[in-house]
C-alpha cells in the first residue's frame, strides 16, 4: 500500500493520506496512537502524507 501511495504522489495525483501500522504493534498501542492523531490534528493536515506508526 505505501508503494502505491508514493507512486500517486510522484505522479502528482491527490491522496487523502495513509497511516501505515507496524503489524507487530500491540492493538492497544495502535488505537491509542490513532486516537492521538485524531484528537491533535485536522483531517486536511494528512493530505498527501504517508505516516508510519509507531510515532
């Protein structure tokens, strides 16, 4: 999925944003970090961004 996202960005296409979660992260940590991102940012901040979790 990240490769597809980067290809879109290189072609200049719009993308909402992508959070890439390490599959070894405990689910509770994933939920906590996603809630933190939702609470402390605006949706528009993530346009064209690929963010890897954990933070």
